[in-house]
């Protein structure tokens, strides 16, 4: 269900910083129209830490309304309070989501046993699939391969978004888990090596900008056409990199504003990229051939 390319959707805001539901619907339709495999609303790229509970659930609801069963919806539901995560996961299941993506608890830095019990408790509270999310550079918490191996024995824990940046760790996880346990890259630029090791795809930031191209890259790699996949990566590698010139989703939302896909508004503490980085983003969009009508003017 969550194989191939899924987009970690941005959450567009209006100038008053309310959720821009109309633009969100258009973005989702663009994703589906360009062949994305699944949608991931309310992750870090969706600025979930600054979404109120009702807003979070509304974004998931809109994704489900627009998807209409055409593509799966893997909704974000994670955090450092296990009881709160369970409550959110239950509501998301009730809304009809196909699964949840659950980031590791951050700040309170649980042990590996704590991580195991955290995810075991979530899994025991819902029936829909759970994809673990390990992103050590952001949370300072790592799900070690042995822990992933233990968690993979729980029936509705079906995969992991691995964004540690550690290729050796990813290889170890793939070696330890069953072949049908989804190991999904959390870094666009590592999609090819993860798939080559036996992984199953990517939960992508750059597919907010180029959903069709990133989906094609994942499909080519999964079919064994690494030459074709490398050609796409070579063309868009600079875009994958520039999306992280500052903390995400600052750069990707700025890029999407330049592409006339949204108005770039952010909730603090996320802010717009600095002017020199906006210029770099603009240049990369030009080089990659994805810049259409809007220039730097008006990017907020």
C-alpha cells in the first residue's frame, strides 16, 4: 500500500495563517493527477508541530476527501506523549485513513525499550497499519536495527521511514526484517541506494514540486532500471539538495510559491528563507526547468 513514492505534503496557509483549504485541495489533486502512489499529510513537512489538533485532523480529512480511495493516505500521528499519540491515532483511524506515520518521541529521549513499548502501545490501540518514522537528525532519537526487528513482529507495524542518513543502518534493517516489511527512504537523494539495498520507496519532500518525476524515479528503481532512475536523479539532485538549504519546509514552500503553487506563509518558529537562499532556490528552479511564472517578488 505504501510502496513507491509518497509525498510528505506541505500545509499551505493564508496570510492570516489559517489553513488554506482550497489550495491544499488543489495541491492534492495535482499530486494524484501526476501519479503519486500515496499521500502523507501532517508530517514534519506539513508543519504538524504548529497545527492545532482540529487543524491536524481537518488536513487529514481533506486529504481523504480528495483522494477518494484513488491513492492511500498515510497520516502523521506521532510525538512524545504516548497517550496523546494513541488518542490522535484512534481519531485518524475513525476518519478512514489507510495508516499512520508515527515519528519517534523527541526531547524525552526514550531508551530502545521505551521506543518498543511506545510503538507496541500505539499498535495495540488501532487496527490500521503503522509506519515508524526514525529521523535522528531532527529528534536526536534513533530506532536501532534490533528494535526495528522486534517491532516488525507486531502485525500492524508494517514499515519504517528511515531518515537517519546512515546507509549502513538502513542496510542492517533491511537485512533483519521480513522482505514484505516496508523500508522507505526519508531522504530524496538516498532513494536509489535504499531501493538498491532492498527498500521499497520514498516518502518525499521534492515530490511536492515534481510529483510525476519523483514517482517515475522510484518506479524505475523498483523495476531495476537504475540507469533510467539515475538520469532523473541527476537532473533534479540540486533541487533535492536546495530544499534543505535551511530548515524544511521553509525552502520547499518558497520554491512552490515561485512555481505559483501556493502563497508561502509560515507559522513561527519556521520562517521564510533568507534572501540569499531565496536567490539560490530560484536559480535551481530555473536550472531544473520547473520555474513557471512567479519570480522572487511576492514570496513571503
